[in-house]
C-alpha cells in the first residue's frame, strides 16, 4: 500500500490544483473515447473547487456536455428542491453554472419511501455507477466524526450505498446549513465505503483547525470502522490537499 500523497497548501491553491486534475480527467476520458464520470461531494470544503470549475467553464471553455456525475449522499426526508438539500447545494454551486446535461446528473433522492423502496433506490445507484463505467475521480471532504460521505463511525470497509443514522456530532455541525428551528434530518442515504474505494482516483480536501484531528487520524490511525476516513489509505491513488491549520496535529 503506497503512502498517501499529502499536499499542505492554501485552500485557494488546493482548489486550483484539484480543478486542474478534474480537467485532466475529463480530457483523458474523452481521449479514451468514453464519457468522464465524476463523484461529487457537498459541504463547505469543496465550494472553492466548484468556483474554480465554473471559472474554467466560463473563461476557458471547459466543456461539461458529456460529463456524468454521481453525488455522494443526501438527507433522507428532504425533497430535491428543499433549500437545505445537497441537490440544491449542487445546483447553486456547480450545476446551474456549467453545461452539464441534466440526464447525466445522478443523485440519491431523499424522498421518503418504504424500507424496501429505499433499499432498491440504493441498489439502483450502485448499478448506475457500474453502468456508467465506474467513477474516474471522486471528490471527498472529511467529517469531524471521521466520516467520508455519510459513512459514520461503525461503517464497514465493505459497506455499500444505504440508509444510515447520522452521528449527533454531524447533525450539530451541519445545523448551520438549516434555517433556525429546522432540525437536521436524522437519517441520510450515502454511498458506502466499498463504493467510494472503487473510484479510480480519490481526491480529499480538508481545511481548518477543526479538521486537524480527523486529518491526523485518517493519515495515521489504524484502519478501523471507528474512523471510516482511515480506510482511504487502502486506495492506490488517493491524494489529500490540506491547509496548515488542518495539518496542525
Ligand atoms: C458531503 C459529505 C461529507 C462532507 C463532510 C465535511 O457530501 O459527504 O462527508 O464532506 O461532512 O463537510 P464540510 O466540508 O462542510 O466540513
């Protein structure tokens, strides 16, 4: 297992470098005669990356017409057009500003359904990723609980797309994205750890002192379901961009 590639830099430089890699992946897939497939994350961390990708589209003509996307996760119980849904987040920060084809955008729907229907929704998502040829590059952030996507502590390395209960810490952290008085949903749908590890490249961003502990554990704690981010080190092509505050521990 190679040591993960870690770059300590500014969030601005990380966004530029990550966006340059996204562009390279788009060109590489096209040169190989297939549509590029990106895995996308929400949260505060990738906002600058999305700004840079929008800039590359607007100022440098980066084409998104054949790009296929899969987002990592969504809250269960939120409609796609809910102002706090991850789908709305993606519209606001990326989808509305590039020439993606809506039929190429894949999202786990947060619409409530029976347990059986939710299981089928998750299995269909796995099948859709395989049918698209797998994910070329997956963007990831790190949660303070050690989660990747919404794989909270306790998530197995073999886990697949499923519904799971959010950690209370994650619900507190994400309350900032909900209007006052609106509770963060208790459950979410998320790609599993095994699903994420199947992407051909993993690109992880983490900025700020509040991420220092999880970054240190992801890079050096024994691999274990108590810290799902530690499983990132199993991947052969994983790269971390962190700032000096997140590198503090
Ligand atoms: C979002 C996601 C989460 C976030 C993580 C960090 O799609 O899957 O794992 O990446 O919670 O969130 P921020 O970037 O807001 O600190």
